[in-house]
C-alpha cells in the first residue's frame, strides 16, 4: 500500500512521529511519501491572527501528491490543528473516497472532536495499530475492532476501542526513516511543494552551535518515550492516565542508540551535532 504521511511542523523538519511510523510500515513492504508542511507556532500570531492560512498553490500541490496514494495519514500536535483541518478538508472535497486517518498528540487527547473531521483516529502509540489498519485496508477486511482506533462508522455510530499495551522494548523498533526517498517540503520563494532530498535538507535542516561556536547541521532523534513526570500544564498527564498501570517512560538501549548515530553519521557526513 502507498501511504502519504502529512505533518504540519515548524521549518526544522523534525517530524519524529511520521518518521517512526514510516520506518515501521516500510519494514512490511509498504511505500511511503512524507509531506512536511510549514506550520509556524509563533509568527502567525502577530501578522495573520491565530489561524495559519495555507496558500492555494500548496493545496494544489498537496492534492497532486496524495492522488496516487491509497491512504492519507495526518499527524499533528494541537498547535497545528488549523493546518490539519485545512489539509483534510481540501482532500475530502477533491477526493471524497480517499481513506484519511488522524493521529498524534491532538487526536489522542481529542478523539471525539477529531471524528467530526475524519472517520478514523488513532489514540496513543501508533506503530502496531497503524500497521494493522494498513493491512486490513489492503486486504479489504473489517477494521472497526482495531485497538487504539476510534472510528465513525458509515451509519454515524462512534466506536472507541481500548488501547493496546505500550511497546516496552523500544529496541524492537526500527531507526526513524531518514532516507529522504520521497519527502516533500514547502519552498516559500517558489510557493510550491518541492522534493526534500538530502541536498535540500542540508540547507534547511536544524542548525545548532557547537563548542567552537560554529553552526552545525543537527540530527534530531529520541532516546526515550513517555515521561516520568506529570506536570499540571502538560498533555502528558492525560497519556499517563490512558496507560495507567503500565511503564510509561521507556528507554532505548545505549547500543541501539549508538547504532543509529553511527549509521546516520556514516551515511551523512554533513551532520555535526546529534540532538536528543
Ligand atoms: C519530544 C517533544 C518535542 C520535540 C519533538 C516534537 C514532536 N513532534 O514529537 C520538540 C522539542 C521539537 C517539541 C516541540 C514542540 N512541542 Co513537544 N513534546 C515532546 C514530548 C516531550 C515527546 C513527544 C514524542 O514522544 N514524540 C515522538 C513521537 C514518536 O511520538 P508521538 O508524536 O506521540 O507519535 C506517536 C503517536 O502519537 C502516534 N501517532 C502520531 N502521529 C500519528 C499519525 C497517525 C496517522 C497515526 C495512526 C498515529 C500517529 O504514533 C506515534 C508513534 O508511536 C511531548 C511530551 C511527552 N512526554 O510525550 C511534548 C509535546 C508533544 N509537545 C507539545 C508542544 C505543544 C510542542 C510545540 C508545539 C511547542 C511550541 N509551541 O513550539 C513544539 C512543536 C514542534 C514540532 N516540530 O512538532 C505538547 C503537545 C500538546 C498537544 N495538545 O498537542 C506536548 C504533549 C507537551 C505538552 N506541553 O503538553 N516537542
Ligand atoms: S512538561 Fe513535565 S510532564 Fe510534560 S514532558 Fe515535560 S517533564 Fe514531562
């Protein structure tokens, strides 16, 4: 199955969720296209009000990119809800039959609201659930009982399935998809979506100051999942409760982490800093 992942994200192109999910489904032979849309968490507050309006040229490019995909998967945090809704509505208007699924922190915490926009919503950790959905869709099998998913059935009935246990051994997961095989980003000057290949990533990827005060290209990754705390202002408190009784903070092994760093820095010598 060919899957288009869409992630509204700031311009550092760090999209851990879709890179993780893409790597996971590619292991099973599926092909993926990663579309990283600009979404500004700060700037638009001052010049365009609170809603980011995505340009029409970007919508047209996006429609072209999802047309040949069997499934569209949108991942987002609450700050990017406005972009997620615009993208979703544009696709639904043009391709009403295209299966569309939402996941990520916002849909996890707001599945009821999310089902007002799409019929399939992933709650919580996504790898195993999403792969199961992809396989069932591919086999044209019923999917309404998949754990971690909420659905709105064609008769309007809402189904909220329980979550499956968290993946405790993070070393069983592949390294994030950092292959740049079919990745896209927005070029503000051309006002179009353009391929995000490695050459382009070197220009636009995150840069940090090293100990010599030189700006270096950073490789961003994650060594843990979850959090040991439950700060009152943080969405994590909700996820703690969702997975009550389970070990929520999980760590990758040192070997797994070093294996990832070695493989990525050998492949891309331009990387000067590893950030996690
Ligand atoms: C690491 C982290 C960051 C990193 C990476 C952000 C990211 N996109 O994951 C950095 C430092 C860049 C960051 C920045 C921000 N963050 Co932050 N961050 C976290 C943190 C600590 C962990 C997130 C994480 O584990 N990501 C790794 C990926 C693999 O996990 P995931 O996103 O949950 O994805 C899994 C599932 O949700 C699901 N899934 C995700 N998408 C999809 C899509 C589909 C279709 C399916 C089926 C499943 C699925 O599968 C994935 C794999 O299991 C959380 C708190 C926490 N402890 O969880 C806050 C958190 C996610 N951040 C938050 C916020 C607000 C932000 C910012 C918007 C802050 C700001 N104003 O600038 C920015 C956004 C920048 C960005 N690029 O997205 C909020 C989000 C709240 C909300 N309601 O959405 C959180 C929850 C903390 C909080 N304050 O409550 N953050
Ligand atoms: S704000 Fe608190 S609960 Fe949220 S991720 Fe950070 S330490 Fe964990």
